C-alpha cells in the first residue's frame, strides 16, 4: 500500500471538476499538494485553502515552459515530487469534416503534450522516490468516439505514451497508471470545443445522473495508493472496452447509435 500521507502530489487542471476534487481529497489524506491552472486567482478561489501544504502555480500545460516552471516550483518548495496526476484536459464535439484543424491541435497540445511535458520534468524525482505518474484519460483512449476525433486521438496518444513509460520504469519501483472515468459531472463538457474552436457552453448530458467529481477523485487516489495499472470506472465503460476488442464491428454500430441519440447530435447530419 502506497499511502499518500506526507507525499508531494502535483495535480494539473485543479481549478474545477475532477482536479479540484483530487486536490481536496489528497489534502485530506495528508499529502502536500502542488496544483496548477491557467488562472491562479480562480484556482485559489476554488480550493480556498491557505496552507504551507498547498502550492498554487499559474500554468498552461500546453506550454512546455509553464510545465517546467510548475514542476520546478514544486521541487524548490519540497525538494521532490512523489506523485504527478496529469488531469488537465479539454474535449470537443464536432464532426471531423467540419472541425477546424486548430481544434485538433489544441486538444493534442493540452491533453497529450501537457502530460508529456509535466512527466518529463517530474520523472527523475518520481523515479528516485519510487512514486507514481498518473494520466486522467477516458474511454475515448480505448475506443474512438464519433464527433470527438481530436479528443480520442489525444487520449490514445496519452495512453500509448504512459504504457511505454511504465515499461521503461518497470524495474525502478516507480509506478505509472491511467484512469478512464467515463461520464463525470465536471466542467470539461461545458468548455468542450465546437467545430470553430469556441466553447460549447452547454453539455448534452444530464449531469444529475453522472458520477460526481468527488467519487471519481476518490477512485483515482485509491488506485494510486493500491498501485493499480489502469482503472475503467463504469460498467458501460468496461463493456465498451471489451466489446471493442471482441466484436469491433458491432462496437462501431453501437457506439454510433449511442452518440446519435444525444441532444443535438452532430451525427444526425450523416
């Protein structure tokens, strides 16, 4: 059991949703937390804790220099990083035919390159301290989802990167894990990109029926402490992963039909 008490946990994208819940939960487990978001004022307001065990850093994870500064600030304050949780991310909802290519680039820059940058600057300390690198991925990292081509690509890339890194670190005592929360009540869909790159400003899902960010965060941190390899959180997610492996043609049809029924589905034009 790898307890988080007294560990230094760095979390990206912590100003709302799962990231905010991860920060609060990690603190309650006795961890010291370094947290970042693009807007430091919003981040401080969201967490609302002034403590020597909390480090606030303004950082845009799509920028290499910001990720380096975030990790270096953590190392300067506590001398180490034990756990890095790559949580920052954005989504999209638009048909590939209609999507501006800049939307795809932005998703790759944040979801994939943000993970690569932060992991690059933290990996030495994590290896030396036998810590953990975590990626908050999605079912879209196992199974491509229609009208979410850029999102799916970024999560496939994240998982491939983390799997390779896990294998590199196999005999070092360091751990690498990724998690697929499924549909979670968070802000990610409200700021998901439309075809032209603007924020959707709404979600097609009933947030009241989804897993809470707090439940999701607890599962993630339990997984870190138990050194889980991967976590697919929902029954629907697990079924999708296995069905895609065993009956991929059927999975194509079921996934298409599922997303066809969502409100204002882009697929209704096809």
